[in-house]
């Protein structure tokens, strides 16, 4: 399946296309994900500043503001530049529990000029909520953002 065959990816691309404001783009995409994906309790972004991920636009309960590179699911995904899909957050050593309701999590790194500049983080109250197909979906969404964002 091609990326543009995925409605959520197309919708995200349309939201950010031609909008030269990073924070506005990420805010709208976090709202799009939160409103259209079932069984999630948090969707948003952390942006890399130096060696620390800083909380960016999101939907869900208030979350931790700073995550050092290499810490938690987000910091590990950013440091190792890889998608991390956690079926049971309690079994991930170092998981940072922002919302105690979260049971599973998917984190996708975002790149600019070939370097990680942040992550997309999605949490679910349902164990093993995210499938390999979801991983492909949100990786495609991240790639679309990388192409379209200022
Ligand atoms: N659970 C994440 C922290 C961010 S919150 O889920 C919004 C982690 O372990 O990095």
C-alpha cells in the first residue's frame, strides 16, 4: 500500500502543507491523531533541544516536560533513532509514566536534514494496542510530516 492510500496520512499532509509554522502544524496533527485514532489517551510530540527532549504540542493529560536522551521510551527512540512499539509499558525498563492509565506506547522519531529533531509519541490505555500495521501507519505519517513541515 502506498503512503497516500492511508487516509490519516493524507489528512495530516493536507493539514500541514503550506503552513510555515512548526508549532501550529504539530498542534493540529496531534489533534487529528487524538480525534481519529481509537483507544488512545495521549498523542503528541517531544522536540529535541541539545541532549533533552522538550514537551511539544499534544493532546491528552499534562505530561512530563523534559526527557533526557536515552531515558524512557521517547528518549531511547530518539537516541537510537528507531521506532519503539511497547506492548506493556510496565515491562519497558525506564518507562516514564506520565499518565498512569497508559498501558502501551508507540514512539516514532522525526528527522530534519537526516538528524532526529523530535519524536511522535502515542499512548494507549489498552495493552498491546499498537500493531505492526500501526507502526507502518505512523511511520508513514511521520515521513509525510518530515516532507511537508517548515
Ligand atoms: N512514556 C514516555 C513519556 C512520555 S508520556 O508517555 C507522554 C516515555 O517513557 O518516554
